[in-house]
C-alpha cells in the first residue's frame, strides 16, 4: 500500500488538490502496478508563517 505525503504551503483550491491527488494516484498506479484503492495520499498544508527559506519566513517575502 503506497502512502504518499505531500507538504504544501497553504493557498491551493480544493479543485487543485483534487486534480493533484488524481494525477499522483494515477502515476503511482502506473509505475508501481498497484490497485488504485491501495494508494493513500496525505496532504499537509502549512501556514506561510511556519516555513522559512534562505533565512526568511515565507510570509515576509
């Protein structure tokens, strides 16, 4: 059972997340040869104040 964890900054629409889940699932099914029902995807969204890059909070960019 493949389990995929995706970490994103907040801000994607539900439609974008649906599309991403479908496409990632299809890619796993195609490459791993597992049934579609076996693919599990966890999306973790973080606030821009909880992510730093190059010494700067993303919210400060």
